[in-house]
């Protein structure tokens, strides 16, 4: 009987060590995902902390207690994919501003940031980048935890509202969409007052709810 219990303990301890090795591999992949811009900082911090706590708990139980208890120590009721999805940045809404305009040409989704708040940010951004208006994107966190992202173009600026900090991959997609917007509408945007209803908007594919684009413009 004693020998059987010893074997169970050894098997459990071995499986615990294998679990730790597996979690360390997950941590390495997580580091690479963040480096590649595939996840945001919130996802990285929460998942990395989760993995660290799992390793610490299993290591302690293997060293000080019954090795068979390590499985219960890492069962927190939420799997990694669900946690990652819950912490993913969701595009909430967007607005397109002509250079120097105080009102958006068009808005998409649920963009509830008043133009009076956006305009000082656009002016500050314009001063920061000077004549090189395509110097790069800017993102800022709002008081309520949401994020605003400014994507500059030659004649317009896209302002995107996210539920959380967007990933570099999401920002790259925004930059591509805004570039396509300006290319598709380059002749219309040369006019002093382009007709919003005559413009093509690639953003419909990015801001969606239940598969259908939301348009508040």
C-alpha cells in the first residue's frame, strides 16, 4: 500500500514538473506575441502574472506538501483563451476629421467623444509632429480606461476609440485602412468641403456589431 502511494506521489510530482515546463513555454510564447504586437499590455501583464502564480503555487506544493494537490492550485476557473479574449481591445467607434476641421466628416460605431474634446488633442498632435504630419500614430488612455488612437493622413486624421489599449497589429490595420480611405477618396478630399455621403469608408469592416457595421454619421 505504501509503495502504491509512493508511486502516485512520484507520478504526480513528475506531472507537476511537466506542467511547470509547459507553463514556461507558454510564457515564452506570450513574450513573443507581445513583441510581435499581437496582444496588448493588459493581456500580457494579466497572463504573465497568471503563469507566474501557477508556477509559484505548483513549485511550493511540490516542495512542501502533497504533490497531488498541485492541480487544484492552478485551477482558477478561467482558461487562457477566455482570459485573453476578455482582455482584448475592441474597436468601439471611429471618427474622420479633415485637417483643421472642428467637426468630424463622419463617425462610425459608438463614438461618444465630443468634438470639443477631440479638437485640442488634434491641435496638440499637429504641433507635435509639425510639418511631418505622417510622423506616426498616437494613442492615449482616457479616464474611463478606454483608449483613443490618432492615425494621421495627408488630408485627414482618423480617431479610433477602443475598449482597452489596442495591439500594434490593430494599429497597423487602422493605418492601412486610413491609407486606403485617403487613396480611394483622393479626388474628393482635394475639395474644400467633400460630401460625406460620396466618400468610401473602409472602416465599416473594422467596427462591427453582430456582423453588421454601425454608422452614426
